[in-house]
C-alpha cells in the first residue's frame, strides 16, 4: 500500500513467525512485527545511526549496554547476509527507546534531537503544543496506517481461509485423478502380454482346423483332415500377414492381448461364415441332414 500525501509505503516481508511490515515516512524507515503485542512502530539502529552521527556498530554497543534498564527493551532480529554484507543481529527501537538512546549520546546531531525533545516537553507542560493538523507527526501517520493494515490483515486472513478451502477441493480432485489413473494402469496391465497357449489352442488353432475342414466338406474341429492341409496353410498364412504376425519363431500363443484380439476373433468369424456357405454347397453325402448349431459355430 502507498499513500502519496504522507509518503508511506508498506511491504509484508514474510508469512512466518517473523512476519512484519516496513514503512517509509518522511524519509524514515520503520517496521512493525505482527508478533509484537505492543504494535509499536520501530526504527533500526542502522537507520538511526545516520541520524545521530555515529557508526552503526558502535551505536549497537551503546544500545546493548543500556539493556540493563528494564524500560529499555529493543526488539532483536537476526538478518541474513546480503551480498557482501555479513549476517548480524539488528536492534529495533520504539519511539521512547530511540529518544532515550539519543539522550545518552554526545554527538552534535544527538544533542540537537535531545534539545528538540526538551523543547517539545516544555511546550506540552505549558499547554502550548500545536493541535494535530495536515502536518501530523510521523508516528501519528504510522498509527493511522496500522489501523488500515489491521483491516487488511483481516481481509488477508479471510482470503487465506478461502484459499485453504480451494486447496482442499484441489487435493480431493487430485486424489480422484490418481484413483482413475491407478484403475487405468490396472486395466492396461490386464490388456498387455500374450493370449497364452490354452486360449490360442481353443480360439485360434481349433477354429482354423474347423474352417479348413469345412472347405473340403468335413465337419471336425479336433483333427485336421489330410485333404484340408493345403487350405489350412493358406488360411494361416493369410491371417498371419493380415495381422503382421508372420515373423519366424512366432506362434499364436504369443499373440498380444488387447484390441487386436477382438479384430482377430472378428476375422475368424467371417472366415467361418464363408466356410459354412462352401460346406452347404458341397456337403459330404453322409452329412446332408446336418444342421448347424450357431453356438457351436462361435
């Protein structure tokens, strides 16, 4: 969020325990931690050091020395290294702590801040402090900003709840997809491999013998007639070529499972129908009274 009139910018840096908000107001950098129950805006030693005319590391030493005062309790945060800057523990001070630290310093800039603080105190005692107007103090601006941020925090929590619900729905959808994929994998696994010796003997070899025998007027499934051997060889060769299964060393028990089996059975049905028509035209005299059983054909 940004506010041009007060020159305030806000950035949420983390969603973890150390989540905090940073502000920039009138060229001052402030931070406020969600976990900080005081909800006070704080300034870092790094930013304060340039304002009081002292090196940051030395100012940190002085600040740590003041921690024996029970009212001086700056917030410590570990900052990871950035580029060539090493990692270190930074101190963040609220307004009272920053003014207290300035009063302990002897630099020219710190003295000016201390005298300004005394001047404001004297005006306040005499009731001469100006009423807030369009040029409200930085901390008042930050207080207003914090109120707005708390509202936005509630909105973010509400949005996060909605995202968690959507996440639950997404997980449920993923589980359904995973279940379907597992079922599909099992189905594919059952459709892969070869038909095996028993199936090939019953549904391919026996039917080819039966079809070949029909062409020469013999009704027999289990044994191939000597008269039908030529026709049997011709039928087998054509069928192997049609299904690309004529490689040397291949046998019908190695025929792959899946859609090809359905096509093969369909083709055998066609060949059998044709053989039955031939058989009816030139039947064996001993079998003129034969009538076909459809269940026996298929």
